[in-house]
C-alpha cells in the first residue's frame, strides 16, 4: 500500500515491484486482483492521468508520452486511444507553441542556430515533425 501512496501505478509496475520483493507468483496475482477490485489499480485511469499530466505540466508531446506509457506497461491500443483523446491536432500545436514561447521568448527564431535548437527541443519533447515544421515556419513573435 505504501508503494501506491507515492503516486498512481500501473499493474505492471506493481507486479514488477512485488516480484523484486521475492513474493510468489500466486501471492502477486492475488494482491493484484485485490487491488484491482478495490479500484486502487486501474490502468486506464492511470494512463489518462499520466498523459494529461505530462502534456500539461511538462509540455511533452504524444510520442514521448506514448513511449513513457509503454515503459509503464500500458498496451499500445489503450495508449493510442488515450493519446487521441488527450491530443487533438489543435491541442498538440497549442502545447508545442506554449513550449516554444516559454523557452525562446526573447530570441529570434529566424536565426539558424536558434531555429535548430527550437526544433531539437520540440523533437525531444515528442512532437511530430509536421507540428514542428508548421510552428517554426511562422514566427512565434507575431502571436
């Protein structure tokens, strides 16, 4: 229970944690079933909260969040569905624009060095090439 109190966890994380503590497979499965029945473990709500938090608080794009969800043990179909809900095309561009404005506020994005850094930042944050190109071909200062 203490492991779950720090932050929400996926079933895979809890299963891995309990196995590291050398519990038997039967004990692990029983504990997972009990936690799921009490609604302490729910991969769908965990993934929704994780995706929303990473997008809003960290400015991460869909590719980065999908990668994080996969490492947390969330299946690809569920992760893709949640990312579609979290990121409408306009939302993804708006979030990427916020990241650029916050990081490159007083800089001229027409300079090649600044433009490369801005594109690299957005790429590391997990935004698609289309969104990066659409944002960087127009000046952020105009907004």
